[in-house]
């Protein structure tokens, strides 16, 4: 019985390794690293530059750019998670939605963390150019992406 279990576990692990495309995982991790690097670089640039305490409402400060980038990453994660959930439910496409769920589970936390860093490092309140509003939106959209990815991943496991 123990030998059968160990063979069964080995077979399941082989299938998982065969299904995962290494190139896609590497591209996804490289994209995540670039997003984090741009966020850190924008924060560093904000520390060095001399800015007035109040900025124009339409001025793009480094903090606002970082927050906007975090919103975009979280929003992409939420959209892909929603599509993966619809695919897992059988509403669109033929697949199980597993890849989309994994992408949403990677991009959602990136948006959440970068948005949280923007909010945590902000010096002033709303309207000061620190990107607080964008950071809060990024956190919310990132959480939505995580939730949709989690639901889609659970549903894709039930179908497969």
C-alpha cells in the first residue's frame, strides 16, 4: 500500500511538472520583478527630487506613477481572474481556466503589495501627489484579483 501511494505521488508530480510551461513561469516572474523594480525606482526618485508640498491635480509624480502601475497590474489580474472563473464555469472557451487563475494569483498580490507600499510610504494626505488614492484602489483591485483567481483555481480543480 505504501509503495502504491509513493508511486501515485510520483506520477502526480510528473504530470504537474509536464503541464507547467517553464518559459511562461520565467516570463511571469521577470514581469513581476520589473514591476517591483520600477516601483522601487520611482520611490527612490521621489526621495531625491525637490518637490513642492502641494502639486497640481494633473501632475504625474513618481508616487502617482507607481500607484497607477499598481492599479494596472491589479486590474489585469482581476480581469484575467474573472475570465478564468468564467472559463472554469464553462461559460466561455474549452479550457479549465487554470492558467488564468494562476496569473491572477500572481498579479493580484503584486498590485496589492505595491499599492500598500505606496500608501505606507506616503508623507501627506489626498491631493499631495503621494498617490494615496491610487494605492488604495490598487489594494482593492489586487484583493479582487486574488479572490477571483482563488475561486477560478478551485473550480478548475473540480472540473479536471
